[in-house]
C-alpha cells in the first residue's frame, strides 16, 4: 500500500505573479486557503503549473516555506518539486525542502538522461532530501519512457517511494504498478484521472485542480465509492471543458485567464507566455460559461 501522504487530490498549486512577473504572495495565500477549504489533501509546490523553471531558486524557497506554513493548520501534505536545469540546483532545493519541513520531494529529471544518470540523479536527490522522493514520468518533456525494469531499479534507491505519472499510456502505468506494488503511482494528467485511478493510481496531482478543487475531491471520492458510471460522467464533463480550452487557444492561456478572473493573478505564468487574443477574451463567458457551470454545479 502506497504511503498515505500520496493518496487523494493534491493540486499542483500555481505561483501567481503581477504584471512585472514578481511573485504575488497575497494571491498565493488566498489560493492555498481556498484549495484547503474545498477539501484537498495537500499541495504540490513549484512544479510546471507553479512555473518553477521561470523562478529564481530563492523565490522557490520562499514559495515552499509559505506553502508549508499555510498547510500546517490543515495537516496537508506538501510535496516540493525541486527539478531544475542542473543537478546541483535540484539537490540544493531538495536539502532546503528537508530543512523547511516539506513532507516529500519530487523532481523532473533533466531530459534525455541514460538510466545510469537517472539512478545517480535520484540517489543524490533522495540523500539530500531525506524525505520520501518521487520520480517523474513525463515523456513529452524529457524524451524518456519509464519502463518497469528501470522503475524497479529506481524504487530500490533508499528514499525513493513512487512516481508522478504524466502520460497517456495507461498500460505502462499499470505495468509499473505490477512491477512495484508498494510504490506510490500518482496520476498526473487531469483528463485521465478516472482511468488512472481505475488502473491503480493512488491519487492525482494536477493543474486544473486549482480551478475545480471541490469537483476533483468529489470525483476521487466517487471512484473510491465504486460509483464508476457517475465518475465517468463527471470526467466527461471535465474533458468537454478541456476540449473547448484547446479550441480557444490552449489549456494554459485559458487556465491563466480563469485564474485571473477569480482573483488569483493577474498572472500565473511569467513571460514569455501565450495569451488569449482579444476576440477570444470578448466571447469567453458565452463559450466557456456553460461548461464551467456543468463542472461546478453539484
């Protein structure tokens, strides 16, 4: 059984910023409080949704410390994503996560590593963190597919306890679970949360959990209650929203637009960013409003 800290719904919390790309602490605090009020199980801090690679390491340390402070009253799990373009920075951030009191760390590896490099990378990371450590399967960014034999080798590293699985190959996800039944395998693609849970994922980490935290908490609970038809219907409502977002210019600019409308902004991604055009903004409420209500209405 995977560790309890990795089970449930854990938003990959955004790191809002102002128009000058400076971290907006008040918006972050408001967002974190809202997420916990909706029943989420923790926060995944400074991942891709948190715009980590556009942040200075000192900003990432500050954001993590703030997330830990805000999570304590809720006993929420805080997972610090410490991935960076170089191993030295990742290891330094992992050591900081340990000293700051994070519950776990995760890291996207630098792209196109060999298996030997991956093993060395996560061994150093886990040693620095001295916290449960997650590897990160995200092949469309790293160019790597995590096969079962490689996964077993990674899980044999002291402190490495699971994987954040961001990919559409559910057969591979199931193979990893079969290879290491005790490992935490966490679904990372929001559009596949229900299939991922049915294939054995212990929880989800996702970007759009920022927008619909209560919905995803209910979705997780619906699957756990065995109400599969209801869960699939909920997943389909969410996918209809994502489909429209793609048609309107992309999931990330639509996500940022909604976050700003809800007061968690004015921005969540730093420049250079992709933005919705004026025509799309003008017609946003008419096109997206019914889909948002379909998700948010109980």
